[in-house]
């Protein structure tokens, strides 16, 4: 949780400077500086900020947080099957994916999701066949 209101209170009521605020609140001096700069630009008075809830004050100083873009679920079974075909690579599948979904995952995240999913597979087909052959 941000300590915006406490920072502003100590600055306006106790007259602390940025270094003192930083030490007192255990936050970086650059963070204190950022809070004070945003408060100054907001045009709010300290009495107005005092009456606001922390969430309202934060939204006034920092604006509305943007919602991350919706990314459709990857069809990891399809990717796995396609990789078995000769000449098909993760790079090619990712390029195909990005044509369909331009705001989709970056290549590194695409690969990371696939590799994480692949680790969860229960054994390989070859391993299952070998176990079946050698069972008494």
C-alpha cells in the first residue's frame, strides 16, 4: 500500500523535508519527490486531500490504472502437435499467432508458456511404451 497521505501529512503539518520523509516512511527519496510533485500538479489543497480516502487520492494523483490487454488463451495442444511436423518451429507458430492476435504475447512469453505447459505432460509416449514392454 502506498503511503501517500502520510507523506503529505508529514510534509504539510510537520514540515519535514524530503530526506526526513524518506527515512521516516522507509521509502525512497525519489518516491517522496514523486508524490510531492504529483500533488503539486494536481491542484488539490491539503485540506481537500485530508478529506479523501487513500484510493481516491491515489487515483487523483496517478490517474486510472490501465487494464492490461486481454490475451486469448494459447492452444498449447495445437502448438505441441504442430511442432511434430517437419520444419515447424516455435518462431513460425508465434508469427502465425501474432498475425491472428497482434496484441498477443511476445515471443519470449509465448515460448515460456509452451515450455511450462510441456513440463506438465505426464511422461513421453516413448517412455510409456518402454515401461509397458518391460512390465512383468
